[in-house]
C-alpha cells in the first residue's frame, strides 16, 4: 500500500515538477554480458522472493494452527489441542514457544490420564517422556530464557515417581532459571 500510494503521488506530481521527475532510459543493447548479468540477477531475485514467500507462508500456517490450539485451551480434550500444536510445531520447529506449549499440554494430558480411576502407568509415562522431550527442545532452542528452564523443572518434578534422579534434574533446572 505504501509503495502504491508513493507511485501514485509521484505520478500525479510529475506535471508540476518536470525538472525533478524526468524519464531516464538506459539501454543494454549491444552489451551482451550486461544482459546476461541482468537476466541472472532478475532470476536470482525472483528465486529469493519465492523462497522467502514460502518461508513466511510456513510461519503463517504455524501461527494459524497455534491460534486454533489456543482457542481450545481448557475447553476440550488435550489430545485435540496437541494435534493442533504438533501441526504448528511442524511448521515452526525453530520457535521455543511452540515446543513449550506442546510440553505444557502434554503434561496436562499426563495429569488427566493419571487422575482417572484406573490410570495406565505406561500411557502416563509416555506422555511425561513426550512432555520432557518437548521441554528439552524448548531449552535447546532458547537456552537463555528462564521460562523454558522453569517448565523443564516442572516436568522433572512430575516425573519424580518414575525416575529417582528427577529431583536433582529439577533442582539443576531451577538453578539455571534463577541464574538467568
């Protein structure tokens, strides 16, 4: 919009400022090597713009799936939210925010599975391991963010019954968060 309005403004001011706004022509006729360079430059520029467009499209798709998951927070089965977050993370696996959301939601699903009348220990352990993996990915993506380390410590505290070393891991994670 900015460039369109700028072009329209310049076009409309052209009759009033003839000395400033003149038409300039530059011909590459007779210079074959310049034509080749210009052609290569235009093709390269188009390729870069297309690649950047695909990159931005993937980022936008990830944001759409993340927003769909956020709308479902607290209102539905966490499995549906996890499926949306996994799609978002698939598009934007370089963002710690998506890994943290997946870790939190998977931890919530593990808590729900553990609070049923007949909890299946294997399913709960798998969900806790998955939440732990996502939290570790978040800390790897954003090692200077204290919230990622706090989330990792919370997940370690939830796995204390499965792994005796989890207390030490949680303490180390909380110390790292405090240091940051």
